[in-house]
C-alpha cells in the first residue's frame, strides 16, 4: 500500500468499474462500505437529473426544431479515447446558438452499452459513437426502443450532422 503518490509516480488502483476522466479527483475513504454508500448516492443524483421526453434520431430532431417544438439538442457521446471525447464535446458546445442549445447529457470512453441507450432514451438525446460500436445488448435495446445509433469515424462528419439537425 502507498500512502502518497505525487506527479509521475505510478500506482495501481483496484476496484474501479470504469476509466476515470482526465483530471478526476481520487477520494480516499476509511472502508469499502463508506465508498459504496458515496458511489450509490452519486449515481442516484445523476439518474434524477436525467429525465425528459425521448427523441428518436437526427432527422426527427430536425423536424422538431423546424416546428419549434424543441430548442435544446441533447447528446450522449461515447468515444474511443478521452482526448477525442473532449474535442468533440468542446466542438459541439460551441455550436450552440441563442435559438438552439447543444446540451451534453453525458460523454465517456468505451463502447456503447445498455446504460448509454437507457440514458439517451430517458433524456431525449441522440446517441453518438466515435470510433466505437454498441454491444449486442445495447443494439437490441436500441431497436426495441426505436432509438437510432449514430456511428462516426471522422469528427467533422459528426459535427456536420449536428449542424444539419440544428
């Protein structure tokens, strides 16, 4: 066990369910029970913040914008690496105008999974993957829910599709 790890000191951290984002803080607690309690509380707060009417795909969103039904474009993004995700999030948030706001519901690293599909459905977001694919469970759930998955390998194509939707 290590009591301190400063810059450029490698350490191995066990027990994480996913890769942390660049710059995330690591908090140490006395025992596993307290860590689980904090994690469950934070997950609950995140779920409470994600409730809106579902939106099907970019073409449907374009029609809703034209009809004046919505003025916020919710996006759930999954990318292959953190750097790509950050660049895309930055580019998409800069697209916001006074008429239409681009709101990043979530972004992360890794393949599209069942949780991402559920989040996109409940928040009325479009689900985009950059250099990643959905697993079989996520594909099946998306088909059942009528949610279209959007895959991209070029950032500019992704941005152009969002511009077209706006």
